[in-house]
C-alpha cells in the first residue's frame, strides 16, 4: 500500500448515494434501518479512500476485523427517491484499537437528513481479541483528522 493514499484522499471524505424505490417503506420514505446501511456504505468508502483498503481485504487478507461497538443516530429529515444523499465522514476518536466516526447525511437540496456516530474496534479476526491500529493506518487517520478539524 502506498503511504500517499490516505494523505491525498479528499477531506472530508464524502460518499454520494441515490435513494432508490427499494430503500423506501409504506410511508414512501427511506426505511429507518436503511439509514444505517447508507452510513455503513460511507464508512467502507472512507476505508478505501483514506486507508487504501476495503473491509474484504482487511478481513480476509490482513485478518483484521472492525466490529462496531457503538452506534447512535439522529434523524433530521426524511429521504425519498427524489433525493440524492451526500454523507460526510469525520473521525472523532482515535484510540489504541478503537476508531470513532461521525457521519453527516445531507440531501441534495441542502437539508440535513441525519447525524450518526459509529465506534469500531480493530480486532484480530482469528481470535477476536483487540488489535492495535496498524502504524500506517494510524498515520493516515491522524493526517485525515488534522485536515478535517474544525
């Protein structure tokens, strides 16, 4: 992996998504649990853009998992298939083995749709014991946090 992957990634990382008919419920708005899927898509995109690795490679080739240990979400405005969604990803916590994210979802009309916080813990997926965040990942995360600090 090149050390420049995370350093040159856009900050903040923004993941774009179209809301599809299949994302909606009988109320004709995006089904509540789909918001968590949307945020997870943004997080995997962040891993690719900033750390240079997707979750498949991380788990299968590197034997590192990142199970989530905490999730919270505030719903601010509904989404329909008339909307496109942009999700900005921020890192708000960097521990020895844990990583905290804030994801802000915004509709294409500029309306805030949701805010969520996810915390994951790096683990050796063979033993499920905590694993230190690899040094090259830590360097990229720190650089990303510096570029997105408010």
